[in-house]
């Protein structure tokens, strides 16, 4: 009996793979987790960067919503999204010669550029939260030591936490992170 169970587990792992969006059909019962970079493609002002990927991820988002499937999000992704949007604008602000030595916290936060970007980012996060379901943080239940020990040259701590969540909950991870799309996991990874 144990041999049959082991074989079943092995077959399940073998069928988990990285899938291209163009070859993927959404089922209403599926549960997805969008990495921060996907939300960046969908909502952040990336000035038309990689429009083909933006279109692919936008289509997938529409398919998931129209079929009634679930997209999960956690506070880590929201924090990464907000920080990345503000930091991108900070990098633009610093290109001005008078700001090149400006500090993010002490100088940039005092500017109208920061306030404007923060307002836009808050609106974007609100839109993201309307399209996703909040996953409650369960820091007290995760194996932090195991996550840290699983970190290698390709996954940082944030990635390792997402991988752990997707593995435990059997979520399909949607990401454009090469470190995650080029690694084999026991759950599906979907990418453009």
C-alpha cells in the first residue's frame, strides 16, 4: 500500500510544471497566487514596458475572474508592491541632478512626487484587493527555519515564503520571476 501511495505522490509531483499562459485554460475551482511582479505588470505605471506580457497577464486575470476562480494575496505581496512603486518613483526623482544625493526617507518622502505616487499606489492596491482574496498571515504557523534553510542562490526569503504557501495550499503560482519559473516545485507555476 505504501508503494502505491509513494507512486501516487511521485506522479502528482511529476505533473506539476511550469505552464505558459498561452497553453493554459482556467477552471472555476482553481486557486491562484499572483507574485508581486504580476500585479506590477497589471497595475503599476511601467510605461508600456513589455506590453506582450502585460496583455498575457491581463487576459489571464480576466479569465480567472470570469470563471469565478480565486486569486489569493497576502500582506507580503501588498508591502512589496507599495515599496516597489514608491522606489521606482524615487529612482526617477533621483535622476534630477539636484536630487541625486537625496535620501528616500528624509528627502523624497517630503516631496509632492512622493505624495502623488503614494495616492496612485493606494488606488492601485485598492483595485488589486477588489480582484483578489486576502490570505490571512499565518506567520505563527509557518516553518520559518525550514523556509530559511530552503533558500539558495535563486530564492530570496520573500520568494521562499510564497513557495511554501503555494506548496501547502496547492495554489497555482503566477509569476514572471525567472528564479521561480526555472525551478521545479510540487505545484504549478504559470508564466508568460
